[in-house]
């Protein structure tokens, strides 16, 4: 069970937790502890006394484009951005899904338009404005004493906030950034359809996302256990039996503390709407498997999930990633593993079945779904016919992402508080 879970986790890692545009910047320093302070001071000095060099600006402009496009290319910045269309269809679907769900995200075409006209002089004007007000979050881990870590953070604050003419002023309370996520309506099935950007790519892709809850320990473990139990049957049915596509995975999704589950399939065999139907059929079939699961099977899955949670971090980078995710999302539940293990030990099979019936099951009263359909060249005719079909009463077609996003309620943000915290 654990070996299978690790293999599936690796597949999820390949699919990627894409880097999303944020209105913040992160500086990560890794190295020997006795050199870390020196490295930190060097980096801070460069930031505090930042000067724009026009010759370097042209080079870095290309590099920034490459990062945003996630597609390294030796051509100029325009080519880098335009290569976005050559990403695989499932990657395009992931991009659209994030664009719909996350409030502070922007389309790459708008970024391209701005970047094309950005000059060194613009950066000269922007740099002091960017640093004029700031809020810092710091995390230090490894072979370092607590008092030494405190001194390093104090040095960071001194560089930016101290002196007769400080570089930075603290953010006003109203300026603190938030992570807001669209709150889908209960009982509704939202659909966004788009033709694939690469006309020579035959593959289509579907993301079937079920939004479930705002971060809560007991709800978390119910969702995690469902995903663990359903992963292998989903892969077996949708990939091995029905052979819909090589990329087939059922996995959890976490958008800044808003949890759900998603099925990602890329296929040249079926169009996105047909794949969507097959995913729903699988969930109907899975009902029987869940209801008929023996007590021993249930306990075995619970034990497997507990064992996974109690595994030690493989290295300092992985451990730091766990803590930094809590800080970045604003959830700050640093004892998450221990509390979720305790919640798992209390969980009953009926609790899981009730959870499934309420949030996941086809026709569940609290089910909230979003389907992202990307149509490849083999299914262009399906794109036209599917969009011309009359929508079901509980189904809403999203025509414009930003009009839809503006019309929807948002979950409260875990991020945005300005109270100081020391651990």
C-alpha cells in the first residue's frame, strides 16, 4: 500500500503543483550554517542598494519570460511567451483551473503585453516604490541555534526598517495580501471549454475538480482517505480498462487552504465531454466498492495513511517545504501531522461513507464541481457541438473567466493577518 502511494505521489509531482503568480517575492538561501549569515548579508546588501543595469536588464528580461512561460528557449522574450501554447493539453487545463479559482492570478497574454513594452527605466522607477512598504515573513531551519536565527531576522529588519531614512515602512493593515479562492456554488456543475492552443496536438484533456472544504483537520483526513482509497481503482478503470489516456490520475488539490479532489486525464481516444461522463460513471461504480468495503480493508487503509503521515521528512528541504507551505498559505498549523493522525484514529467507516455521500457522490447535495475541457485537434468538431448543446439546469458554462470570477463569492483568506508570531 505504501509503495503504491509513493509511486502515485511521484506521478502527482510530475503533473506538477504549478508556480502561481503572487504579489510577493521569496528569497531562499541554502548552505552551510557557518556561511549562511555571510550569504544573507550579501544578498540583503544587493537588494537594499539595487541598481538597474540596462545591459543586464535585457538579458534578465529574457530569463523572466522563460520562467513565466516555463519553457526555456534560446529566442527572444516574445518567443518564450508564445511557446506557452506548446505545453501539453493537461498543463493548459491546469492553468485555466488556477485562473478560474484563484483571485490573484493573471493571464499570460496580459503579462506578455506588459513585458514586451517594459524597459529599464520602468524598473528604475518601480524598484523604490516596491520597497517603500513591506511585510516580511522569515523561516530558518537546520543546524542553527534559536538565538542566532533571531539575530539573523533582526539584521533583516534593521536593513529594511531602521535608520534615519529607512528603505521600507511597514504595510498598512489594509495592504496585507490575501489568498482568496472562488467559492463554487453547491449543487452546481461549472464547465469551461477551450480549444487546445497547439493545432498539431491531437490530445484533449479534462480536469474534473470537486471542491470540498476550507482547511479543517477532520474534513482533511476524510478527503485524504477517500483519495487514497479511490486512486488505484480510478487508474485501473479509466486507464487500464477503458484506456482513456496515458496521463490518468486522481489526486487532492489544495488552493491556499481550500481542499478538493481532481481527476486529470489527457486523451486522444475520447473528447473531454465524453471523458467527463466516464469520470462520473466511475464515481457511480466506486460507490458500491466503498459501501461494500470490509472493516479490515477500511482499517488497513487508515493504517496506511497514518504510516505515511508519520514518516519522517527525507531531508531538510522537504521538512522546510512543509513548514513554509503553512506560512505561505497562512494556515500556520505546524502540528498538522500529529493532529490529523489523531483525527484518523477516531474516524469510522460510516464517517467516510457519509462524507462521500454528502460531497463526492454523483448528485450529492453539497457537491461543487468544475470541469476544465481542453479540446485537441482530433476533437475540434466536438468542441463546437458540445458548446452548442443546451446546458442542464444544474450546469453553468463559463464563457469569460474574469466575468465569472467577479460574480462569485470568495472563501475567507487564511493570509492577511498582521499579528507577530514567534516559534
